[in-house]
């Protein structure tokens, strides 16, 4: 079912557009599609939208949320992207006592007031405090039941990346870096080019709230500084037959790490061609709870384990 977007509070108007050079528009707005050409959203802070206004576009969004987007009449045709959205973030400051409204978030490792009573938490806080890549999110995507189906790219929707848990609580809040979505789209293209015509990739785990991530921290479990808390990480596998398990990509009749490595190899190729999407890549074997999968992130530096 297509997402039902909120009442349109987004309006663009161009003053003297004919004289407005494309170069005045912030670089990230010049091509909504990303490197894959398949992104369908802008995710912005209030300050980011102000950049649009300074470039000559008047933006009117009253509240954080998800809104339909159309380039203004007269804008170069190359920018046209049907079904696109602009998303205004809920400021991080709206989170109080580990919650936004009824939705439990918890605290990030480098956040003031973070619980450092365990050795793992203390180490995580010390590590994160020294590294810019672990800076606190600038804000959260507010996701209502009606907007969970909003496409952020050709193959992915907002709801694909929501943290597990709290099924009855709406709205939910999400951290999502569109570079991750771009990388996943490029992985799909690469798999197809390599002779594996997958329909898409299933996101087994996308964003994790710190409170949800903390449940699995420990030896052999989740990292206390997991990239999943920063919105640039996903555990994925192809599942064209819809059985909830990784597909048999090499056709040997067995679904195992050899199939996951084909997906990981696609991620490696994407990074070679797109260094700005560098990050973590790792394969994980099947357990009683799940089949094999591949972890992918866009932390900005190469990481393998």
C-alpha cells in the first residue's frame, strides 16, 4: 500500500528563477538521486532547509515529518524525480530522559548522562568521545504509521530501517544516513551485473535505538558502539522467494557463507568505485535464529572483521 503523506505543508517558490544559477543550490540538492540515481528523499535539519532559501527557493514546513517533494516549475528537467520526499528532522534536543514522547530511545555512548556503570559502557563512551564519526545524531526522522511506507529510494522504504521493538508505539523515530541507502542500491545493481538478478535486499536490521542495541551487548554479541545506532549500518540479504532466509545465489543447493560472500563482494566493488561510501563489510553465518547475512555500513573508513 502506498504511503499516505501528511497534508502538504511544503511549498517551493522561485523568485527570478531564470537568473538563478544551478551552482547556488547546495551540492546535495543538485541531484536527488545520489550516486545510484535511485534515492528519493532529502533528510534535512531546519538549518539545511534554510540553505535552500538562501539559494533562492522558499520552503514552508511547519513541523518535523515527511512531506511530498516536487522540483519547482522551470527547474532543469534533469532534477525531476517522481515520488520524492523531503524529511525535516526532529531535533535531538526533543529527546528527554531517553524518550521522545512515548518512544524509548535510550542514550548514545558519548551523550551526557549516558549510563557508564558497566565496563563495556565506560569503554564505549571513552572510545566514542574521541572520534567525530560517533558524534550524536543531528536529529530523528519522525515515522508515523502512514509514512512508514514512504520510499527513500527505488527499493527501500522508511519502515525497512526502523528499530525493532515497541510495536504498538507510534510515531517511531529513526536515524538514517542516505549514503547507506545509496550503497545498498549500488550493491543491487552490482549483483545484477555479476549475474545475480536479485529483486532487492532485505534489511534484517537497520537502525537500532541505543536501548534496543544494549540488550545484545556482550561477548559474541553486539558492539556497545554499534554503527546501527548512528543510522549508517544495515544487516542485509537477498530474499526473492520471501522465505525469510538468504537466497541460494551460487545455485549449489545450499545457503551458506559462500552466498553471503557474493553479496559482500558486491559491497567491496561498490566501495572501490565509490570511495565516499567506504565503511564496514562483514559476513555472518547462519544460526538457529537466522540465516547468513552481510553487515554493511558507511562509517567513512574501511573496516573488515
